[in-house]
């Protein structure tokens, strides 16, 4: 199962368009994502007993970010109660 990304970063296609790209095309944006992560704040956000998407909605309500990046690993073979998010 491929990772999905929840992202909104200037200069990178919107989330659904980015996730639809093949892995090779996503690599074209690797340096921009790395630069964003290096200059952005990051934190681990708890989403106990809920999905990453629901936890991310709560994160957006609390922190009001304008740009963000996180890996959505929800799926039948992955269980965790938090996610790491980079944001501005």
C-alpha cells in the first residue's frame, strides 16, 4: 500500500493531484518538501481512537496553519495513535 500525503505547500500540486502522481513524478518535488520540512515547525499530534484525517482536522482547528505536510499511514496494517506534522 502506497502512502498518501496530506499537504498544502506553495509550489507543489494540491493534495489529490500530488497523491495521483506516480512515485517517480513525486520525486520531482522531494527537494521542495525537504526544504519546507527543514524550515517549518513540527510536532507529534495525538489522534487516539480516531483516524489520521479526523485528528488532522482537529490539528487545523487548534493551530490554524497555512501550509502543512504529513504522511497518512491509515490502513488495515498500520496502527498508531499519533502523527508527525510539519506546518507554518
